[in-house]
């Protein structure tokens, strides 16, 4: 049975987030303190973010720094919004990798993120970006290295952000993901190795 190069672009982790319970815990999403994504040249439509965990030095800083000054630093801390959400806090605090930043990212209906790379952000360089859909519609197209990622709500997916990727929300609902940046450890590498033994069609069944 053939296996695809898509294992290098993305794979699903063997853990699950109770997304509906997290949504209930977060309350009305529109009432969260959303910040527009600063990289406006890379998207059309609405794309905004809520920081849940940031560098300690930015704990009392402007939300722009909390959300986007995440490329370097060693000391990370949960923001009050995460500390006040027991279920989500427990998921982050007990995550099998060392967690760096955590954000909620919303791509509004009809919006799209243009093809781009987050240079160097991949397992091979020691850091990984994980996506966990909380709200997703059938018209959502998340493409990495030319292949669509078959994400479902509550699943945890590694995305090789060093590869060209794009997102188009052609559905009627705003897409809402939790995005975790973390340090690579043996567990994550083992998950990657295990994913290479899964036939491709099993990801879309």
C-alpha cells in the first residue's frame, strides 16, 4: 500500500481536545479580546487572534506583543484568560511537549490566508506548530505543501509551517483554531514516526 510524502507536511497526533466543552468554557467568542493579525499583506478578509500564553516579559504588554512577539524567548507564562479556564488550562499544562505560545486564531467566513511560509518552524528545527480546530466548516481548505489537511474539530495536528501553506474559509462559519507552538521532544518525534506507518486514506476516512 503506498504512503505519501504528506507525512512530512502534516500528521495527526494521538490526543484529542474536548472542543465543545472548551467552547462552553470560553463563552461567547465574539466577546473575547480579539486582535487583528498584523501581517495584513498575507490575508484577505477577517483574521484575528487571542493570546492565551505568551513570553513572560510581555505578560502586561500590548496584545500585539502577546500575540505576535513569539519568535524568540525562553520564559513563557499563561495569561489570565487561560488561568481562568480550568479545562483548557489543564490541557495546556499537561501537554506532552514543552509549550511555548498558545493562541486562539479565527479566520472569518469568506476570508483566506495567502500561500506563505513561517521560515524554520518545523520539527526538524526543534519547534513545532500544532493546530486544534474548535469550529470548522465543510468549506474550510487548509493546504500544506499542495495537500489539504483533513482536520476535524478536537483533533490535534502538526503542521510543517516551514512549507508553503494557505487557508481558505469558503464555509458559512468562522473557523476557530487553538494554535500551540511547542518544543520538539521524543514523544513528538515518535508520533511523527508512527504517522508514517498509517496509510494515507486513513486520514480522510
